[in-house]
């Protein structure tokens, strides 16, 4: 989990960008248009870490446009740009921005088709949280872009509220297997290279777009209630059966609690390298070899990453200050699963982490933690206990009805805390203002919420 890169020294501020900027990821996001579709064609050489790409982007101008920008890392150089089949008056690239100036203004409401050819040696984007985006493994690639790493491999409007459908085509050396978002629609082999084509029809934020490359084999895990497959090094096959053996059971439990799985299928990738934490992407979760050790010690993470397909990938925050909507619900899903598999009751899990919070500094606002603390464990755990406090206030029937409504009413959309507050109010005979205020917008820890039946 990392922060966005700072502009290069001397780069002039661009006021056109200011309206689109999320203060948690300054410099990312762009005003003036709305992207509905990315068609990406990428050729990648593993040995030399060389990427050549073509991006066809379908967008609509939201205001009259003569000049606009896309996010693109300076490690990738754009060589050719066209808008609606015509060359622009000019384009320039610096400070992580590809700036395009048109010869003729595009009116508000007009459709635009952007074509961008680019190439370079992709590398992660450096940030306060570490490095995000395209990263080489010992043998292959991992793409982990949360929250601001997408421009490390394709030109985009890198803002969480900018969701679009994707077609991702990648050609690489044939010994390697490729995984990306959505459904694999075709695979072609020619002259020692394989071209993999994936279609992600449901809208997706740019940070959730991913490509994984490795010396992997594919394993079918389940067909119902959702097709689940795993992609992993052959050496880890036996350990996988134990460490990830409950995925079908977890999926069945989650569809019961949260509603139908929001995508056509689900893929788990196990890299041959160690990863400190798993990585979430839309329809894909990525784990390290250390999470596949023949025990079930990492099963809470297996549950957590699957829960993000509902809370984070289908329902995606509009602004990063609301990250508790992702992590609080995913963490609470861990605790629900702990009870389902007999490890501990949800109330016991709440009490365990409440005690840890009580012994930690109470100096963070969960509803707006600030960029430095957005991935702090207190956001995850206090966010999860906030979900539990809501359950206590509503009672189980209304609470689980709310979860189903939350995931269905806002499926594949951008959400805010205010959306949840409004929806929850419909299920409560009593006002919930104090609950939201004390748990999300004040620093002292409120009293432990207790389910009477637990």
C-alpha cells in the first residue's frame, strides 16, 4: 500500500487538473471528460522488461475541450496520439501527465476516441506508501496499483470514481501464463509468443486493472456457485489444496450474506515470490508463495480478498477518504467467516480487536483518516467494528437485508459514506447519527458494541 509520486521539481502546476484531484492522491485524475471504455493492446518482453502498448480510449467530453490530460508514467513515452482519427495540435508529457492540445475544440457532450501508442521500461510509481503499479518478479510480473499505480503501464484517468469497461490484450513469451481482469475470451499462439485477450465488461476503476505474468499452471477450484480457478507455480499445488481449500465454502457463505457474486468468475493467483500482503484487483486476488504454505494460517486473508469483490471492486469508493467502506467491510467478512468455520464467534473477534484498539493511540478519524493513515490497521479494524455496531443497532434481519440492498442498489457504481448512511436509515427505527459520528468522525473509542444473542 503506497502513495502517489510527487511531480518532478520545476514542473509548473496545472490548474486544469485541480478540480479532478483527490487530495489523497494529488496529481492523479483529470477533468473535462468521462471515459467509458479502454481497449489496451500490449506487447511485453519478460527478459528485458520492455513494454510497447496501444490504448484506444472511448470518452465523452463533459465540457468544451481544447486541452485535456491523461495520467501516464514518465517511464513510458507516448510516440503517437490521435483524437477522433486526427492528430492533435500537439501533445507533451511530463510530471506523470500526457497533455493533449486539440486543433479544434470538442463540444460538451461529444464523443471522443483517443488512440495512443507508447513504449518504455515500466517500473513502479514511487510514493509515500512505497511503490505501486507494474513490478518485476523473479520470473514474471505483478501489477498492484492501489491507489495510484495504474499509469505505470497504461494512459488513464487515474481516479477511483472513473470507472470504465476494459478489453486487455497482452502478447508475451509463450512459456508464461497471463492473468488479467474479467473473462479470458481468446488465446493465440504464434512464433513463440502467446496473445491473451481478456474482457472486463463491468465498470472498473483504473487502480483495479491488472496483469499477472508467470510460469504458472491453471487449476479449476469450483464451478458453482461461481467459477473459481487458481493460477500458481506447479511446485505449490499440494500446499494450495490445504491453504486455499475452503474457497468454495467461503464463496457460498459470502453470497448468502452479501448477495450474488458481482462478476462472472473469480481467479486467485499465487506468485512464486513472497508478498508482504495480498493484492486486490477486479475478479482477481494475488497472493505470495508465503500465503500458500500448506496451512490455513492465511485463510482470513483469503476471505478478506474475496470480500473485496463486493466491497471495493463492485462498490468502489468515490474518494479515498472513504476507504473504510472497502476495508471495514472486508475485515468484518473475515470475522463472519471465523464464526462460520468455528474458529471464534463474530462477537469474540470484535472484542479481541476492540481491546487492541483500546491500547492503541486514539488519534485517527476513520471517516477521513488522511493520506498518511489511509492504510493504517486501525482504519481496517475500527471500520469493521463500525460495521458490527451497525449490526447491533439494526438487528440481524435488517442488517443482512441492508447488506444485500447495499451491494445490489450500488452494484458496479461509485459510492460514498453518505450513500450508506442514507440507505441504513431506512432500516432503523431510531436515528443512527450518534453511531456514525462517534465511530467515524470522532477519535475516542466508543463503548464496545455487543450482540445480545452472542
